[in-house]
C-alpha cells in the first residue's frame, strides 16, 4: 500500500577503477596466464556451483557453440557432479573449472560473461565484467533491467535452457558484435553504475 511516487530503486554500484577496460593485449596476456586457448571465443561464469545458478547448463555450451571454450570459476556443492560430468562427456579440453579467486583475470580473458540463474539479484559479477568491457548474457531475473540494455550492453533471455544456449551460441559466433557490446557495457557501468553514483542517489 505504498504509493509508487514514494518508491525509488537505487541500483548497486562498483568502483570501475578496480576493473579497468581490457584491450586485446590484456586479453591475450590473461588467457596465457590462465592456460586458455588464444584462438577460440571464451564464455565465462563466475559464482556458486549451487541452486539456483543453473551452472550445469553451461556443460551443453560446447555442443551449442562448437568453437567456444567455457570457463567456470567458483565453488559449491555441485562441484563434484560438474567434474564427473565433464570427465564422463570428455569435455576436459572444452571446459575449464577454476577455484574461486580474483575474477579480474577471467573477466579480461573472456569474450562473454554468462549467468543462467533461476533466481538472481543485481549481480555485481555482471557489473564488474561489463566494466572490463565484456557483454553479459543473463536470464530475465531481478536486476536485469538495471544492467542490460538489450542488444547494446548484452542480452537477457527467459529462464529456459534451450533459449539460453541458443543466445550464447549466437553471440559467441559474432566477435565484432561482442566487441561493440563490450564497449557499450563499459560505458554504461561508468556512467550509471558506479559506487559514487549509488552513494549520491
């Protein structure tokens, strides 16, 4: 029973100085340091391996986008099942699991950040990757409208495994589009989603 005029949404903010825009040289250096291929598009996930993240969807991404490499950085109760599935499906050369740590090198290394959650909030991980110059593909959960300008800074799709995989494959097959969207994502964060803007609002 609160009038709309009394409700204000203030999105989270980040310090973009901690997540500087990465150029092609920084991307190559990050991939070399992480042992990732230099000649394939890389999709990255950073977060818990747990409900409701749907991180297991990403095991199907190499089939949907055969030229890509997938990196999952995180930890959680689903990790043993992820490792078993990767081994059973012989995906060791296509999917890399990294322990959770500083995500900045992975943001620099990847071409696209993916977040297939069934439930999610604003997602600071998305904002951080965008600040580095990486577009985001996420499901249409809470916080999406603050981060995603559709087709400009990234894409959002319904909470659907097939829809998510199709969208990821389409994006990973369009490197020029990813680059253009990444630049727009970095600008969006710096103009609207900084910690200073959050504090001032």
